[in-house]
C-alpha cells in the first residue's frame, strides 16, 4: 500500500525554495524589467556580458519550470487530501484559483512579470485532467513541455513561401513598433510614477504578456509541467524510498546528458524569435529541450542531495518553500523598490553582475526571515490570507506557545 500524500513532504518545500532562487536571479538579471530591453541597457563590461549569457543558459526558464511542476504536484496533494477526507475537490480548488488570480492581478498591476494569473487560469484547465490515466497524461505532458507544437509551427513558418515585398515591409514596421513599445515601457518603469506603471500594466503590458505566452509556447509548456507534477504526485515520487532514489539517480544522469548536449547546440546556434530556416526551427526546439532537461536535472540533483542529508544546509530552504507565495511576492517588492522609478530608480544604472549579486543577497535575507517567521507563525502572511479567504474564516496564524495545553 502506498503512503498517503497528506503529510508535508520536506523535499518539495526545499525544491520550491530552490526554484525561487533561480527566479530572483532571472528577474534581477533583467533589473525586474519583465519585458524586452531597448538594447543592452545593463551591459557595462565583460563581467556583465558573461553573467548575462550564463543566466540565459543556466537559469532563464529553468526555475520557472520547476515552480510550475511543483504547482501540479501541489494539485495532486490537495486532490489526495480531499479524497482521504471524503470532501468535494473541484469547487473548492476552483475558488482557490479565483483568489489566486485576484492576488496575481494585484501583483501584475505593479510588476508585469507576474505568473500567478497564468497559473490560476491554467489551473482551472487542469481540474478535468485529474480523471485521465497517468500514462496518457505523461505522453501529453512531454509533447507540451518539449514544445512540440512550437516545433511544428516553426517548421511550417521556415518552409513557407518567401514573403512578398508587402509582407516584408509590414514585418519591418511591426518590428519597429515593437522596439518603440519596448522603449516606452522601459522609460515608464525606469522613471515613471506608480500610477503610470499601473495604467501601463493593466492595459498594454497585460496584452503583451498573453501574446508572449502564446508566441513562445510558454502557455502550453507550463500546462505540460502542471501535468507532469500531477503524475509525480500520483506516483509518490517524492517519498524517500530506495526505488525513488534509484529513479532520481537515473533521471539526473539522463537529463544531465541531454542538457549538456542541447546546451552545446544553443551555444553554437542561439535561438531567436526569427525563424528563417529549418535550422532556426530546430535550434529553437533544442532550447526548449535544454530548458526542460536542465530543470529536471536540477530538481533531481537537489532531491538526491536533500535525501542524503535531510538535516544539512538544504533544510534551511524548507521554511522559504513552505511560504513560497509570500516569498515570490516579496521578491517583486524588492525589485520594484530597487530598480523602478518610484523606488531607488536603479534600472539601467547597474550592470547585470551587480543586479544578480543584489538579488542573491536579498534571497539570503529571505532565508533568514522565513526561518524566523515560521518559528513564530504556522504559515506565511499571504498564505494565511489565501487560506482564510478560501474557507471564509480567519485561520489560526500564531504558533501555540511551547508547553501550552
């Protein structure tokens, strides 16, 4: 008989905190711009150039992939809890997602890089998939996370008839308009007021975020990661057993080799949004495979390291992962206060290397704060709000004093 999922699995919290490390590095490398920069605005020297290239290879998209996978895993855990208690699941989970969308939308008003709104919408789509057998879900998930739909579309684009003169002119005009919008948004975030940022984010930035999700394939890649997380939960992969350790050792080896090979491809032929040939389409596909395989390698390695020493340094990450929503949102507060015009206004004034160091330093502060907070409280403040609104009742927050009856 397999163990229930209802007990909190420490390694999942560690993985969530680990994902948040990569997320703050990614956001900090772009000065929390969450959009296309109008040129190399934060490349001031060789160190910045190297850090920027390494960030693109080693963190961009990889840690968001782990975060999305863990969302699907949490879905499986909540589904198991509901089944164990004999309570209804779909309605309560859908309400939680409505609340998550509201939290995410407020977040997006100030920071257009928000992912909570995307997760909330895709989470609703996930609900009916809970009844599909695991083998089918794994197949569908792999097609999505490897961006096979994007490969098909890119191959079609690469082998389409050459564009006419009119189409070339229209494409050039669209590219110029895109760069003008990028400059406009950069200027507002760098020097604009809170009101200007909010107005921009709830209009053009929201539309562009949806367009980016579809155009790059991130929308269905994220959903595929949700499905993989659901499957992992069903299979109890994150219970520390001999079979699961063997599974993650094989996963680390296999995904590590694939990640090394595809990283070499990406270095030789960097991907871009311009697909002019079959080689471009295959290079873009290689980047999708590299993102997934490297994310899987990271997750497998961290899982094995934690199981080897569950009371080691990685255990310090667990409180941060337990209050992952609060951690994610406070990272944005940090970024806005440091880089945006209504904060210190350092966007464009610091190089990538300095920005990344600042992000990593704040992450260390978050580790200490999370450990302190959860010694006194049972959950993060945003988690408490979310849970209270879910059940229409204020939830207990403070931990009972030691020795209390």
